[in-house]
């Protein structure tokens, strides 16, 4: 008998082998990690969320760490790591108990000692934290899960401050990192949040990777804003850095990324017309642009030079460049943002008036300016800061009496350099442009940029004890009407002292592939990567 295989036998064997291979491959394919790819407004360069006010540092922090309280979609503070709390009858003692199941990524439990050290470190850096610490007598760990916050007088913004989002968020770190000098960066990133930072895959300027924390215990409430249950439904999140807005838009259209945090306004009609892409905004996602002035060195150490800027800067030009779509614009003269309870333009008359270069020149002369170079840090790789710089430089050049020293660099370099207190000739600066969310600016206490605590103030270092006393009075006001009255007083003081110049307000939508992901939360501040599911 001939036992040699026939063609039909060979064909059958091939089919059986192919079927076996497919069966073996199917489980492997099913086990491929679900990866969410997002491009954000900036690259993750700084890992210590207390060390910088960069929004991207806050986004990184929200991935890795958790907070005692958080703001929901309605901007109300809700418990997050806290299970329950009580307030004494005299409103001066808050007692908090942590919820069960809180563990750091290294497996160690979160304790009250971690919370106390973290709050002290955060309170030494953040503007709202400094305000809260000014009312604080002590923070004490009573046992592993209970801590007591003792005030020296009643302060009605304790929970609101602990729930603040945006930048310098009051994250809870391990005591080990939290005991680091507040003005030195931490070197280890070990949080208790829903994601784990993959340092071994971090490539600054290219990619930042986070993986699901398998031991994270979400709250039972539905996710809302930054509060509620942070349920992670993907295995990995990759922040893919693309400095060119057109490249990022093309990547979203092609499906190479799933989420684009801050699409360029010019591209919105294209994205709206692309099947499978959804645009979304939150009412509080407005952005306020800031021209930050250095109060330590001439000419802006003199208030008259700062006041002169109000007679040069035209906010309408910024809006038409950054947010050409009128529906996204808001010509706003409120230091606290527009469309919020504390909105007020008290004292804004010089800024609203027609631009007056002769008046500006006279004020600069009274400030002692004699044509010295004004050093501008120009971030060329930021989606809205770069065009805003171009507008500002053009407006300042119209004031021909000013001598400008424009230094181009990437945003990461600006962030490092703006912390320098040395004179511009020694590596310092006079002007840089940044932005802040309307959400974080709407509260005069949580607004980091208006703080005038001198050496303890945010970069720019405004200094006024009288203003700080007025801001403190706002925090102690008994009701909303009194707060509005005091907000108007603060506004007049701000327009007189000019800690910075605001160049209006606009809304920035997020864009994502709704044909590939679902569950995207409408967040009031920084984007939430939890609750998102890959289809």
C-alpha cells in the first residue's frame, strides 16, 4: 500500500495546522493590552506636581496620586480619599477619617501620617494652600486612618480648598516623598491613584506611559468631574507628545490617537466634519491668558511700568488670533474670570479705554525706564502661548520706546527659567505668557496668580501685605453677597497693582474618537483618563 501523502492529504493537513495556529493565536490576541493614546497640550517633563504650576504636571498628578476631596461636574467638593468627617461647633476643628482600601503602588497602606506630611508640603507651595495654612493651628495624625485639622479661627473654604483642581492640587504622597523640602523636586513617583507611572518607558519629548493600578479601590459613587468612582477600563494610557498642532490633528483623524486635549481652533471645522470624532466642552473649561510680569527687577518692579502695560495691550487681538471662532471668545476684564459668581471688572477703566502709547511712555519714564532690554521668554512649541507671544510682541513693538529682547525656547525651558529670581542679564526674565483655567481663577483664594505674598508668591513674586489682608477678608466673608462686595474691592486693588495682565478668556474643546472610545467625562479642569473604555 502506498502511504505517501496525496495532494488532498496535504491540503487537509495545512487547513488543520492553520486552524490550530488560529486557535492558539486567538487567546494571545485577546490578551493584547487595551491602550488609550492621548495627545495633551504639553509634554510631561516635571514629575513633582507641587513643584510647578504647569497644568500638565497636574494632569500627571491626577493619573498617579489621589486627593482627599475632589470637584464634581457641578464644581461642588466631594469626598475622595476621605470616608467621613466632622466639624466642631466652633467651626475650628475638622476631623477626617480615610476610607478603606487605600494603598500606595508599592503595596503599603495610606496612613494619616502620609496625609499630614503631604498637606504641609503642598501648603508651602500652593497659593490657596498658603491661605489655608494661614488659618491652620495644627494638622495631627490621631491614628492610622484619622487626622485632625485645627484652625485658629473659622474658615469656610476648607473643603473647597482641599477639592481644588488645576495646578498645585493637594495630592497625597507617601510620607517619604512628602518630607522632601517643598522647594526641591521629589525623585520617586509612588502614588495611590488609579494609574501607575512607568518610569522605565518615560521618554521626555516623546511619550509618557501609565498602566492600570490593579489594587486601586474606586469609590462606589458614579464618576462625576474629578470626583466619584475612578474606574479604569483600559490597561495602558500613553501620552504621545506632538508639538505640531496639525500633526496632532492628523493623527486623530487617522485614528493613530484616541484623544486630543486641546485642538487648534482653526482645525475645529475639519474635526467637526470628520465621522467618528466628537468635540466636547465643559462650562468651566474656559482658559484665561496671562502676561506675567517680574516684580523683582526693573522696569516692572515699579508699579507705573506695570500700569503702562494696560495702555498697550489690546486683548481683542489675542482673542481673534487664539480663538477666531466668536462662539469660543469672551472679552473678559475680570481677574476672576467671566461667567462665575465673583465676576467683576471694577477698576478696569484704564484697560478698557482706547490704547494710549503716549500715556504708556510717560508711565514707563516715571518708572525710571531708560531703554534697557526687556527680556521676553517666548515658548514656540505651545498651542496657544506661541501665537499669544507673537501678538504681544507685535503690540509692544508699536511702543517704539521699548527695547525688546525676545528669547525663543520650548515651553519646558520657559517653566524652568521662570523660576529664576536673578536679573534678566544673569538668566532671569521680565515677561512670559501663560494661562490658567477659569475654574481655578474664579475663587480669589484658590487663584494662584493673584497672590501677593512676596517671596512666597507664585513666579513673578508680587508683593502687597495690604492686598493679602483684603484677600484673607474675602475668605472670612459670611455670605455670597459680602464676598461679591469684597471681590469688587479686590478687583480695584488688582488693577491698581497689576500683578499680571490678562488677555481675555476663551473656551477650548477636547476632541476624541467616539467610534473608538466611550465614557469620556466632561471634566471641569484637567482631563480624566478613567471611565474611558476602548470599543
